[in-house]
């Protein structure tokens, strides 16, 4: 399985949102029409093709041949992306340590007991 790269440009995210909202995937012309009408873009085929290729290269989009056309589908769902993005962030900036992240987030200050209990409960659910 291809290693997924958990980052996208704003333009790539527009395409992903559209694909995430589609169970059966979308054809190129549908994607182009959606982007140009919903976001008032005037993107040419080559521009959109470049965004889709980048998403495929990142492991976020795949496609299947249907007749003579390609149908593009999201390779992972929105929640899987969010989880992967968060893990990638932790790995890159906090050596994968939730403790180090929370310490930085709190400015090195102790958290109150209620928050600590919520975190304990959340971690135990995993």
C-alpha cells in the first residue's frame, strides 16, 4: 500500500471535499464543473488535472476505468485523513508524543483536574 502524504493545498482540499461527499466517485468533467461553478473558478483542464495528479501521488485519490473514462474516488475518508494529519503533525513537531504536545499547548502549566480526568477517560477508550 502506498504511503499517504497528509497535506493538501486549498485547491486540492476543494477536490477532496467533493470526493468525500460522493460515495460512488466522480468523473473529471463533474469535478471540473463543480470547482468552476461552486468556487467561481475558471480553471482549465490542465490545472485541475495537475491537482488530481498531486492527490493521486499523495495517496489520497485513486481512480478506476469505467468505459473510456476514469472515475476518481477518495482513497481514504475524511476521518482517516484527519487522524493521519494529526499523527503526522505530532510526529513532525513533537516526536510523536502526546504528552510533549499537551505540555507545549498548556505553556508548561499544569492542567486542572477536570481536564486531566477527561484526557484519562479518552485515552482509556482507545
